[in-house]
C-alpha cells in the first residue's frame, strides 16, 4: 500500500516511488502537515517542528493556558479560520449564528483501492480506460487495471474526515495516490450538517504548510497571443498570488504553479508542481509567514464567490494534481506529462497519432465558400494532410465577427452547398472533415439572441459589456445548455464530422444567473463552469469518435480541466514560429506535448509580420499536434515539396513527439532554443534546434543532449555519423554554422 497509518506516531504517510507526503494527527486533533518531498523511510517527521510561544500568536481555545500551541504557527493540512491563524485563509465560513469560524480537527480516515471521482468535475482517473462518463459522484472507482495502454499504475484513495471543533461542519480531504507516477491529487468536500445555513465565501481545494520558505516560484503568465511565459522569482515575506477573475482559467495567469528550491535547475534540485483541474476563476496563494514557513493554497477565486450551505449540502472542490521531483524541473514536467496524457485525457484520441490537419482560418478568415474549401482540401490531400477544418464563418449570418454566433445553422447560401455535401466532397478528396464552433457565445445580431435575449449574462438594469462584439450564454442554466447541446448535435449529425474546434473568444463579465435568487448569485460563475463540464461530458459521451480541440482565442483556457474533455488545445493565436518558442517552452513545464495545438502558418506572419523559413515553422509546429493554417494553393512548388517532406517526417516522429520523454535543452534567453524527444526504450531520439539570433563569425554552437543510454551508440540519420550516448550528453552535438535568420535543425538519432 502506498498509504500507511502508524498508530504509534499517529502519522499518515503517502509513499510514491520517489516521494513521501506525511501528515500527523497532532495536539488537540489538529491535522498537521509534516513533510512533502524526497522519499524517506517513514519516521515521524514532526521532530522538525518546535512548539513554542512566539508572542502575538494566540493559543487554541481548547489549549487553555498552554501557550505553545497556536494555529498561527502550526503546519496544518487544511487551515483553520478566525481561531488564531492569521496566514492565507483556506475555507472561510460564517455559521448560522453569525460566527465566522472553522476550527478543524481530525475525525477519521480511510484508505481505499482505486481513485475517487468528483461529482460533475473533471479529475484524474485510475482505470486507464479513459472512457467518458467516469464522474458519477464523489465515489471511489475500483475497476482500475482494465485498460490497454502502457503504464497501468494503480491508484489508492485516502479520505480524511475533519470536523469543526464545535459545529457540525465537515471537511473531507481526498487524496488520489499514483505510486508509480509520483503523483498525488487533492480535492475536498465541504459539508454543513447544522440546522442553520452556513455561508462560505472562500474555499481552497488544498493547502500545504511547508516548514521552510526558502523557495522560488514559477508562474506562467501572459496575454492574448502571448500565453504562459515562464516567470521565476524569489519568494519574499507576505503573500504572492496569481489567479483569474475572467470566468476562464485565462491567458493572463495559468492555473499551474511550480515551487522550487533556489538552486533547482532542469536536472537537479527539488521542485513541486501544482496543476488545477479547473477552468474557471481560481486563486493560487503562497504566503511566507513571520516564522519563515510557507503556505501554498489553490482554490476557487473568492471574489464574487459565495455558497449557501444548507443542512446536508456537500460542496465539491475541484482537484489539484501535485507532484514532487528531487531531480529538477525536467523530471517534474515529465511526471506531469505522463499523468495528464494517460490518466486525465480520455477517449479514442488520448494516445496515438492525431490527424494532421489544415485549418482555413489564417488562409481565408471569413472570406470563403464551399468550393474554396474543397480546393484547399484537394491540394492538402495531395501533400499528405489528413483533415480539413472549416473554421469560423460557416453558419448563421457571419461574414464578420459582429453577428451570427448562436445560430448554428449552416449558411448554405455562403457555402454554395449544404454542409452534408461539403463534407462528402471534402471526403472524396481523401481527407476527413472537422468543424469550428463557439457554443458558449451569442451575438446580439443573431436569431438566437432575438428569441432569447435573457440567455446571455447581463446584470439587472445594466447593459452588458461586449467582448469581440459578443455576449456569453449562461451555461449555468439548464435551458441554455439544452439548446446548445441540441445545436451541437444537429451539426454533428449532419455528416461525417470527426473533429470539433471548441472555441471561446472572450473573458466573461456581467456574471448573473437568472435562475438563482439574489443571495445565491455568488455561485453563478462556478455554475457556469459546472454547466460547461456537463455539456462537454454529454457531447464527448455521445460522440466518442470525434476529436475535440479546446480553444479560447488560442490558449486562454489551456488547463488540466479542459484536457479531460479535449486531449489537445490550440496553444496560442500567435502562430509566429519564434514567439511560439517561448509560448511552447512555458507550456511544456506543466502540460504534455500531445496537448499542444500547433500549426505552420503563412509568412509574413499575420500576428507580428515576421518572416521565418518554412522549415523552421515546421520544426516548431512539430512540438505539438501538427497542422497547417495557410492557403496552400498560394504556395510555390518548392514550398509544397517542403510541406510533403514535413508531413513524412512528422509521421515518422509522431510517436516520439506525442508520447516520448520531452527534454528542454535551452532557455528562451539563449541564442538558440532546443528541445529533444527520446523514446521510452531510449533507442530513438529527435533533437530540435531553432537559432533565434544570427551572428557573424560565430563561435561553435554546441547543444548537450539528454536522456540517452550513455553506453549505447547512436547514428545520426542524415549524416550517418555515429556518436556514443555519453559523448552526445556530456560533450554535446556541434550545430552547423548558422547562416541567415531563424534557421532550424531536426537531428534524428537511432541506436545502432
Ligand atoms: C479564435 C481562435 C482562432 C480562430 C478564430 C475564429 O481567435 O483562436 O484560431 O478560430 O477564433 O474566429
């Protein structure tokens, strides 16, 4: 068993292959956080903590005159509130008698085989089958081990029940333990069993109190067309936080955080990763306290959040995926990649090669008809492309972005044919058909809005703000979800549609749910996210053969929650190969490469006007689910030859790219960016390098490889030259002399 309880020391230890996570039922029944890090032998780690009166940190009520036990200094597993702990709050609650208090004490625990599910929320699963429909309530699923696939790690669930010292108010902590993967998930259930309703206006899914605060934080920040730029900074005293109030996880701050020791690098040092399996407003807080301890919490953003907990109501908090690596950031990413790829993504497309697609957005924008798409499909098929995706503009009245959203009827007049005919004619060219939809939105200039103006978010008596000239349909309401579900089904039932790009093109504002009474409006934002998940669950269950690609103006909702429904997400609307290097680099810390939607687009690039070689655009798009987004009929014969070659290469490398070990070999500030894929067997490897600045009379550029077998020999595909694994890793590979801007190289090795 990975989870053990030691009756003598009252410690609960979770041991994965390389890590230990330990808690202790401490003085007065407070559940203490003892330790998280490198695997240890199992002794009670509470010897690291000193009980003393530090002044101005009140003792717990039931400790009487014992001055040494203060919740302000104790390392807790879930923080208490208004009973003497002044650090970042966890669950904030006001009981029916008006008192603000939460004083959590241990009641019981249970260790079970299998992985818990969270009602209505995405979460990692354990059986490996990845079938949609797994979330059937907050239950433990015991039928693991039946799936096909590579690693079939078992999972265990640890459930710890905590109760307020006075009130019948319970918090159940859930831990999902993947021993083989060094992954622990956390979530919690909050329940009021008092007669009177309690009001909760802040809730976290997890909290950890580390005993030392000497850490750096990595956050992944940005804006539209520049998402997830990795930023590392030193944590100082006080609170450091990131979050989103945009209704989505956002372009601005991704719900993924790394804490690491100051000396941690790619291959050495301790680091912790926390990925929120949630797609709405969130808050991640780190507080370095007066005693130089560090509290990390992750939860739903408390702004505009208020939940009425009537007697018996259980509120389920979303899951956080946690991992620790004592061998640097590379290992940390690899652990998360595997966990998300194999135990979070689901359905037919979670593994195996995804179709190479061509999307008409940057080729035509709104200006196309059916014949134009068929001609793109014809050219694309000749080059080996496998799917045409018809992007925005095919429905309702939509020749620009000010109208049409919500009217999911094909515009046959514009297309010049029915959707069914278009699908069939594209298929005749030898490629499959995919479609773009933006189901969560409505334009005021649409039939839907005329019929149901009240379905869009708007505050009473106020005109709602438009984003990209559109309003947001309140998916928190059943009537709205039902319409959207039927609309999507009617499109998907039109013909052989094998892919949907599910877009969401604005931040949400004016949140107000018309079905809820005034006192429950604090749930409106969360209910939207739950509604979205319910809708996605219904669609993915009904159409298991359809590949879903998530999108929100590129990567505005690139999070672990969405990966449960869509195994790939359009990474950014910035398709410039050079800026993409930074975006994809940042994304790679927390998310698998198989999730990164990436395309080759035209030059000069439509977002920043940069010109890059076609080969380089191909190299960069091959660090993801490969595709094209340009007018192929405008390409020269020479370029078409290059495209054909890229497609052949991608087919050859795709298993390495999607499921191999991924290594970052350089940082954005260097003169080149480099990354590498290595097969599980270490017998094949693909090294990718993009020069980001050209220099005259340049000194030799050497890139050191990773992950090879030191004692094996590897042959470089193009030159036939043989190197030993150890020389490539310790000496490195000498790149050709750079010439011209933004050259790139793909160097492929096979073990001899
Ligand atoms: C968003 C997407 C783009 C494209 C447009 C269409 O911006 O990220 O890829 O689909 O919408 O309107």
